[in-house]
């Protein structure tokens, strides 16, 4: 699989069979994005939770691509109310075998709500996402805080690459993300969710320097092969 980082918490994945996946589409308002929402081509949209900086482009991208949205049930029901026909609701701890591979939603210690017309809409529980495809395992942690049960993921799964937030303030910061990385035992750890706003300003190079041989900074637009 080939994984491209688009800034903040946005990932696009192209699998060996050509299937295209998009994680947490926050692009048009994302100052770090290297692409426009109109340029995105995807077959599936995977969502960790319903905050604006993770789903602001979910509906238009789903419509323009006829893509299936995969995520917590409340996010999918919100998408359905917006006219999206292709949804696959899930919940924490559940997994499903899609044509492209298996998706499992994990706990994430965070919150989830979307403000619309001055009202806050409950968007279900926040999640992390485990993707097993092409013989590899990718973990997108969403906006989680550090918590001890991340060690269970490290025991149960052989994670090839983990994308962990380091911004602090809204998510775990670098020190907690380092502890999380040690619990997860991933082969590669990539920091995400930093430097988008003043409140989450961080030095990613300093973070990965504490993870010798496994830490990797990805610039927006950069692609790695997992």
C-alpha cells in the first residue's frame, strides 16, 4: 500500500489493487493541505470522529466520488441525512471485512461533535482506525489521548505504521505520544495533527528523534510505501 500525508490528520491510501481510501477529509480549510478537495479521488472515506477538522470535506468528497463513508454509526447517519447513499456504520471494537481489507474501530479518548447552524450535533464516540490490507496493518489513532489500553493493540496486532497526534491541547502531546508509541510497538511511527493551528505548534523532528529507527516525519504531499 502507498500512503500519502496531506497535513493535519488527512491520509490517502492506494492499495495494490488500485482501491483508494481517504482518512479524515479536512482539506479545503486545512492550511497544510497540498491538494484541493476537488482533486481528491477516492472509493472509501474512513472517519475517526465528527469534529470539523476531520470531516469538513466529507460530504462533498463523498458526493463527487460516489464514495462509501465508513465510520462510527452517528457520523454515517449524519452523512445519510445529507444525501449520502453509500455508508457503512460501525462501532467501537467492531471490525468488518471489506473487499479491500479489514477495518476495525478502536477506542480513542477524545470527544466528537459537529457544529451546524449554531447547534452542536452529537457525532457518536471518537475512534481510532486499524486497517489491515495488502498484508499490512495501518493504525490511525484519530485525536486520542494516551491511555494504557493502547498496549493491548500492540499485543494483538503487528502494526506496520502508526499515525499518532502530537499537537497537545486537543490531543496527546509529544511526551504522551512517545509513551503511546512504546505501547503500540509499531514498526514505523508518523506524527500527525500538529502545526495546523497556533495551539498545536510542535517540533516533529524533536519527537521522532526520540524514536530512533522507527520515527518518521512526513511532509504534506509525501508518500511512503508500507
